[in-house]
């Protein structure tokens, strides 16, 4: 709290700081947008995909099924089982989850589900960011070519991915 009335010098200083802050934000904006936009990327590196497959088989397959085809083939979008628990959806593109940007995929895996009746837990203590990205790389390697194209188009349209992005 200022105990005295702000002097002219205080006001000039504040105005100067405000203008400087605006300039700094304008100056760095292209860089951070670029970084954020490149955060998603389909990793096609075979070593990463193999690591992702190993992790998937160990941690995820029990619920999400063989080759991410879902807990119940007849319920690729998830839903509820007969006990009222969430069904693990397909992650191979037949469910609906594929349209999320990559940061959402990573967050869902890191944090798990907020729903009480869901068995999808948080994986951030068990897996590093690199491992989580690798699991997603494995899952994306199961998507058919058209789906990857559709995903890329969607991300460009939603301004998440720059138009020149290539896998
Ligand atoms: C014990 C069962 C179980 C295991 C193990 C499990 N999941 Fe899940 N997962 C679920 C369920 C159930 C849901 C649906 C959650 C909800 O809607 O609340 C889900 C949801 C998800 C979603 C969000 C899908 C969407 O449509 O939004 C992703 C991504 C996901 N899981 C990835 C993984 C990965 C990767 C692993 C392995 C590291 C894994 N899960 C392990 C049960 C599981």
C-alpha cells in the first residue's frame, strides 16, 4: 500500500513498466506460439514406438485391449459396464478420443480420470514425460494413414498445428 498519494514520477514509472511489459509480450509471442504449436507431434521414430509398445503391454493393455481396440469391442467409445463403472475406450481411432490435441492426451494419461467410477488412474508417478509420449507414439502408430491425415488436418484447422507441419 502506498501511504502517500502517488507522485507524477510514480505514475511515469508505472506507465513505463506497463509499456515495457506489453513490448516484451509482443516480442516473445511468436516464439512461444511456435513452441506450443510444435508440442504435439506424431513421433515416427521406431525406437520410441517400440518403447511405447512395451509400456502399453505392461500398463494399458489390460483395460484398453489388444492394439488399443478398447475394453469391449462393442463399446469403442467407452460408456458404462453392468456395474456402472467406466469402460476403457478404444484408443485406436474407432473411439472418439483420437481428436484431442496431443497435450490433452498427455494430460489425460498423467492425471487420470476425475470420475469416481473410473479406473483410469494417474500415471505421472509411474511414467516419465518421455515414456508417456512414447506410449502415445505407439498408439498413434496403430492409426490408419487416413486417420493420421484427418488428425493433422483437424489440428491445423483448430490452429494447434502450423500448416506446414509434417510428420
Ligand atoms: C484399470 C483400467 C485402465 C488402465 C490400466 C488404463 N486405463 Fe486408460 N482409461 C480407462 C478408463 C475406464 C477410461 C475412461 C475414463 C473416463 O471416462 O473417466 C480411460 C481413459 C483413457 C484415456 C482418455 C480417452 C478418452 O476418450 O478421452 C486415455 C488417453 C487413456 N485412458 C490412456 C491410457 C494409457 C496410455 C494407459 C496405460 C499407461 C491406460 N490408459 C491405462 C481405464 C484404464
